[in-house]
């Protein structure tokens, strides 16, 4: 009979690792990381937002890369950029207002007064105005990291996705780095709001 083993397995979670470890473990994506960081930095300087969608199967390192970028921006570019990383598994975003409320929460800003407004369009507009005011006052751009974008789009109806795109088009306060395991209809179908975005 084999001897019992004391092997303990842990789920790999880049969010729990420090920047140095993430950088050390980054394999074959150094040029991509530098290119994305440079683009995001240029966007903050020019006031022209950038939108990236990292596509690849699960386990290829999208979360690792996004976490490293988030940490590098937080540590090295904080004078120009406010990085905001949403949770890898977000189950509370069903409307554009929810998206921007989550961004405010991740920034440590209380949202009770905004939610108390109740009417969804008003909640959305006030949340976006608060974020734009923060970006303007601090002279920074907000870079939002969103994993599993396809899941967010599955949770939102087309009208809400249109509202999200309209906000991104009408303001220069936000850049977005998102990920998905494959190119999905929400960005590839001609009749979808984020087609060719």
C-alpha cells in the first residue's frame, strides 16, 4: 500500500502575488506587457482613451498579465493614472450603472447616496459624473481592468451595453483593459454595440 502523501494543492491566483513575483513568472509576454503599459501611459498623457481586449483560452495568462499591468500602473504611473481592477468573477453587474458603481466601490468611494437616487439612468449619470470629476480634479485618467468581459455582456441586455459604449465614446476619462477566452458575439457581430470598438 502506498504511503500517504501530504501534498496540498492551491489554486493559482495572480491577485495574491506581489509585483516582483508576477514579473518573474511572466513568460513570453514581456513585449506585450511593455507595449500595453506604454499605450496606457500615452493615453493618459494625450487624453485619448485606449481600449484593449486580451483574448486567449483559460490558463494562458491573461489574469497574470492584467494583474501585473495593474500593479505596475499603481506603483509607477499613479501620478497620471488611477488603476481600478474589478473582481475576476463579477456577478453584480447587470446594467451600465452597476459597472460604474463597482468602479467607484473599488476606488473606495461610498455609493450609498448614489444608489439612494433609485432611478437607474440618474444613478448611472451621477456615478459617471463622479468618476469624471475625480479624473478631472486629479488630472488623471481612470484605467479599468475587466476580466471575463463576455460574462459581463451576457449579464447585460443590449440597451445597457449601448449605454456603456456611449459613455466610453463621450468621455476621455476611461481606458479599459479587458479579457475574454475567445472573440465573442458581443464584439464580433455587426449588430452589436461594441462591434469594431
